[in-house]
C-alpha cells in the first residue's frame, strides 16, 4: 500500500464528505482522511501562512494498492470531480503522536482542529541536512512545546502531478479547539506566561533551523476520517 496526499482547490465540502468516501473505497482506497478549511476553523485565520497565490481549501489523504499512474488514474479522476484543480504527492507516513486522547469516529468531525503544514527545502540546507534537523531534532521540540494530541509527519517521496509545488514534507498536528485563538493553549502553557514565552522561543529557534520564512503553506482545518 502507498499513501497519497491530495491538495484540492475550490473543493465542494458536501461532495467531499458525502460522495468521495464511497467512491474511493470502491476504487480500493483505504483510510481516507479529509481535512477542510471550513467555518469551524475560521477563527484560526491568524495561524495561516501562504507561499503561493492560493491555499488549498481541502486535503484528501488515503492509501491505495499502488500510486503508479496507470492504477491511480481513476482515483485522480474522482478527486478532480470534487474541485477545480489539485496537486498530489506520494508520501511516507510516520506517526509521532497517535490520537488516543480524542479517538476519531467515522464521518464525524475530530475534536479540536488539525493544522496542515506543507514544507519546502530552504536554500541554506541540502536535503540530508534538512531531514536531520527536522526529524532528528525538531520532532522532540514539537512534542515538548505544544499541546498537540496527534502528530503525523509525511515525508514526500515524489510529486505525482505536473506542476505540483516542491514540498518535501507535509505535517499534520491536532490541537485543542481553544488553540485556534489562544497561543498559551497552543504552546501548552495555560496560565503560565513564562512557560509560554520559553516554549515559543524554543519553537521559533528550532523552526528557524529548517524553515525559510515565506516558503511554506500552513492552515487550520477540520479533520474527518473514513475507514
């Protein structure tokens, strides 16, 4: 099985949740997850970062027997029917924190919100150095300084669509809904200004080692699971 992540632009929310799960299941896809920039996450607009002209308004993640073009064609066509355009990447998934605190229920909105981050390779690092900083160092920083209750790292293996942005990793982290607007909740420091400032400083220093400002896409989303 191979995991593919689709970033959809101008996707129809109802079409995604009502039609896509059965359609992709029929095509052999499993563990579909849909992330939506919907009304529930509008208060978190301050968390958004954008490097291109338009952010996706939805993300579809699924596993399929083979992501080779001849076997993926029908899946791509099905995805295309739900949006105006999309990009796709083959990824290798690593579960850093499993969501056991708020176990998802099929077709229901997962508690809190899911922050999606699409990362690029900064000019100052080659791929091996970037990977070492991100996975070998920053992983623990993200665990220690945030209130995330799910943390998934998707290392991009290759782009699957022509013209796809050169993202090299796609990260998903789930947070309490209050973290949309309260930085102290986000950085696991409720009622403790000193801890918040320390965690923020550690996080910003770590991100500065492997992220070039203005080159990544980040946005909050509502997470729905279909498996």
